[in-house]
C-alpha cells in the first residue's frame, strides 16, 4: 500500500468553491459603478450653425448666442460647434453663392456634420436650396425664421422648423394703446430683398390703421437722410424699426449700429418687435422671445442628435410674448404706465433713493428717530426740571416765609420797643399840645414844633411797620436787578434796635461802588437777618466781653461779597462742614433750619456761602453773589 494520498481525498469540495468564487466576482463586477450617466460618451457631435447675416448682426446674433450657450449646457455629448456666415443676404444685389457652396462642400465632404442649425430666413433658404449638394442625409433645424419664409414644399423628413409669427397688426395696435395721441408712424425698413418683402407685408397688414394714423415709409432713403428726418419729426410721431441691413442707397450696415445712431438723434420714441434690440434703443411692446425660440431649438436639436426623427418633432409657430417696456424710454417720452397693455412688464427701472441706499437710509432714519427720541426726552426732562425748579422756588418761598415769621417772633420785644417809643412820644406831645390850647394865649410857634415832633414820630412808627410788613409779606420768588448795599442797609436797620437792646454793637461798612446784582431783595434780606441773629445769639450765649457784629459789603472780582462776623466763641472745627445741613443746630431749642435756608436762598441766586473761624476769634460768614455781565459797576 502506497503512502501517497490523493488531493481529492484531502478536500473533495474544492471545485464547488472555485465555482462559487467565480460567481461572486461576476456579481461584484456587475455592481461596480460604470461611467457616470451625465458624463459625455463617444465622439463629439459636430454641429454646424449657419448665420444669415453674421455672428454679430442683431437680432439673429442674440438667438445664435443663446442657442450655443444652452446647447453646451444641456448636451449629454461633447460638442464640436462650427459657425459660418451667409453674408450675401446683406446686400441689395447678392453675388453668386457657388463659391460659398464649394467651400462648404470641400469642408464637410469627408465628414459631414451631425446636425445643421440655420438661424434666420436667408440661412434656411440656403440650406434647403443646397441640401442635395451639401448635406443630403444630415438632419436640419431651421430656427428664427418667420413662418411665411419657410419653403414648405422643400421640407424633408430630416427637417424640423422652429418658426415665429410676425403679427404686425397686434404690434401697431399696442403702439396706439400706449400712445393714443399718435398721428404719424414712420417705418424704417432697409432695401435688401428680405427687407423689401417685409415692407410689403407691413403695408398690407397696416391698412386697417390708415384711417387712424398716417404712415411714412423710409425704405427708399439713404440712412443719412433717415437720420436727418428723424431728428425733426412733428409731434405725436413714433418710429417703427424693422430691419436695416442695407439702406436705400445700397450702403450695408453692421449689427445694431444703425439703430443706435437713429436713437441718438431721433426726437420720437422707437418701437420694435425684436427682443434683440430691447434694452438698448427701443421702447418695447409685444416681442419675439429669444429665450422661448432658443429653448425649443435646443430641445429639438438634442432629440435629433439622440436619434429621434426630425419630421416627428412638430413645433407651432411662436407668436409674440407678453409685452415688455423699457422704463427709461417711458420716462424719456412721457409714456404713462397706466396705458400699457394688461400683463405688461416694465424693466430697467432706476432704483429710487430708498432702494439704492436702503441700508444707509435706514441707518439715517434710525439715527433721526434716536435723535428725535433723545431730543424729546431732553425736552421732557427740561420741562420736568423747570416744573421742579418752579415747585422748588415755591417751597423755598414758603419755607423762607415761615423762617421770616420765626425771625420776627424772636424780634417781637425789639419791634414792640421800637413802636412804643414813637407812639409814646406822640401821646406825650399830643397831651402837651392839648394843655397849651386850653391856655388864654397859646404859643403857636411852640405848637408848630410839637406837631412837627408828632409827624416825625408817626413816620418813624410807620417805617417800623413798613419794614415789618415787607419781611412778613408772602411774595413769589422774583429775580430782578437790585442794589445790594441798600438791601443790606435795610436789613440792618430792622435789627439795629434788637442789637442795641442786647448791648451788642452792630457795625456796617459798605464799599464805595454800587453793587448791582440780580436777585430777590426780600429773600436776600432774610439771609442777612438770619446770619445777624445767629451772630447775636452766639455772642449772647457766650457772654463775650467784646460784643460786636460787623457787616461789610465789597466787590471781589466779578462777585459782590457780604461778610458777617462776630466776636463770639466761633464754630467748632468738627461742625464747620455741617453748619448748613438741614436740622443741624448747636442751640438747645434750635430747629437747625436757619442756615440751611440761607444756603438754599444763596444757591438759588447762583451764589456761594461759606463759614469759617477768624484768627482773632469769632465766626465769619461770607456770601458771594455774581454780578450780571454787562451791568455797570459805578464807584
């Protein structure tokens, strides 16, 4: 028996495993992603685009540009776009086309294009005429061609037509709706064979309007003459722009240059149904939509390149789109927006100042609102302050009045003494006069002297009462120009008797200059009275040996100054900062309001009051009041 073991005996199921592995590889290869469906496949598709007048000749150049862009965007294949121009259509007497046919034949004989797209009627006529020679089996899309210019009898199963329809009647009707006062329409159309065809078509379709407006035809004029006439058109005239590839003098014109030159000199609005001119020089109206025709053209071309039979792609002629108008031209010619046909769209509006500077205007508006709010708040606060000031002055007046009553109460004995003296003298003199009159021969001269004494005492008593009334009288706070020296003198006169009765020398020294300040005389007298009474109380309480109160007025810079000093014990150092605080008092029965009222009154007069101790002893109160600017100070 041999020691060799067969492989099948070791792993009898290996063929099955290999088969299963192969199946898995096949399935995996099937599931792996292939080329993206959106990526181009195969060789590029050759597209030949034939222009009627040239690549830059409006309006067909706008169609070609849109078609070219959309083809490149939508095509699932790479494209090889080739473009050629049929320049013979721009001339009044086009030359032979054989050289151009030979050129195209030599160019595409080896490899014809996959599709031919003709743009405009001349290009459509050309490819239909030379199909058999140039592109017998190549499918064609005839686009941007008016339906009346399509040769239906020469169409084959390889042709698709994207036609448009020029509804001149509807277009002229829209002009008269927008400008109902129109009396004349000047028609600008060139002199090439194609333009002559359209001239006759326009004349045929506008016959129903001839009873409403007059038509002027410029087809047989040179363009220079057209410009001359367009610059001097009568009122209520409009210009209709058809096409100008060659003028009546046989001069060819490039692109829309002719229209721009006309727009520069014309004194009337220009209308055209071609969207390619819109936004440059024309007012607008119902127009052919370049986008609509181009979309249908691209759709048909892609379907044909994809294998669909051209004859099966049927597209109805495309009419005018909804009216569009240029806002700038409307403003220039005074066209009312309410006259536009229903569904019209107005483009190229110049943004208003708000639209142009929206965020700046919003910021300015916010700033103005904030400023207005701040100003309003400040005015409200100012009014509140004024009301508060008025109320404060009223309270000050009431408090000062109460304080004056208190001061007069302290001076009652002195006042009674002042009144008793003149009244007693009056009584004595009256009795003496009465006895003299009872005598046999009264001395008239002596009686006259007695009456003079009575009059003098009466005036003295009246002055006491007058001063008392002026102090007690309740008057509103009133700022006016006063003589500070005289005001202080009157206050001193009121307390002079009190000082004499207490054995206190009351001295008054005044400056030679007239101190004219602005203030309330009654309240300033109350300030002086309060300080003098406090000084006399301090001297009386301390029983000082030298009993003297000194009051002086002088000029200190731009301020009038009142200084009231005494020979009392002075003010405790710790109390100097508190003497003017409300309810602060060193008197056992004092309310602590006298000096607080003094400070309040002085500050209401925009002044300052201070307290200090003299080096020689006693207290010194200094009041400074501003002298109004421009107020003369006389010496």
